[in-house]
C-alpha cells in the first residue's frame, strides 16, 4: 500500500459523500458493500483511508511525514464534537497566551525602574510577575496541545495550530531566558552592581525584542492573535 492508493481511497470517499450516493454507519465490516442494499459506505471508506494512511506513515522511510502528524487526532475527518472541543481549547489557550505575553513584555519596563525602587520586595516582585506571566504561556501551550489532539492534520484548523505552536514555543523559550536574566538583574541591583544590572537588563531587552519579532507571525497565522 502506498500513498497514491491512500489518496485514491480518500478521493473515492469524498466523491461518494459529496454526491450523496451512499449512506451508512461507520463499520469496517461493511467497507465495500452493504449486504442489504449493496451500496458502498462512504464513512467506511474514509475509515479505511485513515487506517491505511497511518499504517503507511509508520513504515520505515516515512519519518518526516510521521513527525508532521504527531499530536493530531488519528482521524482524517473531524467530527462535530472534535471541532467544538478544538474551538473551546483554542480560544482558552490563545487568550491565556496573549495575557502571559503582554505580562512578560510589560515586565521589561518595570525592570528598568528597579534601581529607583527603595523596597527590596518591590524589586523582587518584578521578576515574580514575569514568572507568573511566563507560566500562563506555558499553561496555554498545554491547552493548545489538547486542542491539536482534536484536530486533523489535513484540516484548516490542523494547519493553523500546526503553524502557531512552534512560534509559541519559541516565544516561551525567549520568555524563560528573559526571566532568568531578570532575576540576575535584580540580584545585581541588590548587590549594588550597576554594570551587572545594566548588562542583564540588556539581556532581558534582547529576549523581549525577539518575542516581539516573532509575535506578528502568529497574527498572520490567525486573527485571534490580534492585540486587542
């Protein structure tokens, strides 16, 4: 079985479904015919194509294709329940990510004011706030991973989340480095080391700049990432 055959099977299912030639429950035992009326079951052909597709990509030499479908639903056709679950988790994950992102970016300006602060706890709180915001982005990625599991790799939803998640992972990595540099900056300030503070402040600024460089790519992927 090769991918040409898989695509052919899926094409047959699509034609049958779109022309309303056949109906029938999802039952592998009626893959090619219904003993009562001899009609092909389109959903069974879809199931056959799905099974054949995933069986094929698990073969040696198809590692690239397999990696491209990791984390997605094993079904090639989404159900209404899958789409509802995807939308709910997508909305929750994106909202949480945007909140965390804004918090991390905003912490840079608070960090720059640390030398003018007189209270030690107030200084330390800046980096704690950045950690809280970064954790929100980490949690958002977990939720979006759940959303991906309710998407199919060939759908528009699957494409959107497949493009968004790597960029979110990049931003999360930059935020983690920014948080570390933030703590080092505060320690330097508490140790009365203005050069060390300035150096680490610049590191935080560099990481935040990279986060802001990547973020517009998410807005291209989906309007849900618009900053509003």
